[in-house]
């Protein structure tokens, strides 16, 4: 199943890149690998603000979903490279007692808050960006816990 998702995502991004060859629209869809691994999306409200998220799986969670509000800064000489940061929320369903959302056992659903920082690189003459993110996570429900989300991925903006 995951092979099909990866192949479809690569095909979609390749087709969008060939068809557009430019910056693209406001909504981007793609793939993220890490914690969680799954589908990533981002809605660019303007040049400095965006909302992003992902839905997927992590090693210890059956399901993970997160949404973040982002600010962008461009402190580098390379204008295609931006730092993004902001607060977010996460929802997870535990697969084992080692999961941040597990509480006292597997099968529990949980909710937490996270702070995200990362880098985004917009590929020249293409509606595709590549990103890397690090997000410390504080689980509030079912029991207090903590963790770190780490992701690397790409998105296309048709």
C-alpha cells in the first residue's frame, strides 16, 4: 500500500512540475517521511504565513494527525530558502505503550500541542518545495507525556 502512495505522490509531483514549471498555487500536497510518515499539505495564506499539517503513521502510533500555524522568515542570501516556525496541535492513536499518546496502554487516543521549526526550499522554476521540520510535542491527554516529531518531505502546488 505505501509503495502505491509513494509512487502516486511522485507521479503527481512530476506531472505538476512539468505542466506548470512555475511557482504554483496556494495549496500544496505531498509526502513526509519521519514521525509521522504520510501525506503532507500546506496552505500559503501569503508570503509570510501558512497553515500546514500531515496525516500518517509513526513507529509507535497507529494514526497521527497534526496542524500548525506558521510564520516564514528569509534570513539567508538564498531567497528560495526560508525558516518556518509556529505552534500546532497533534492527535494520535497509540499502537503500543511506548507511544507518546498511549497513556497507560495501547489503543488510547490522545491530544497534544507542539512547537515547530524547520526549513523550506522552493525549487526554482517549479511549483515544488522541499522541507525539513523538528517539532517538540507535549501530550496533554490521556496522560502527560512528551516526544519529538521529525520530518522530511516535499510538496507540489498545482
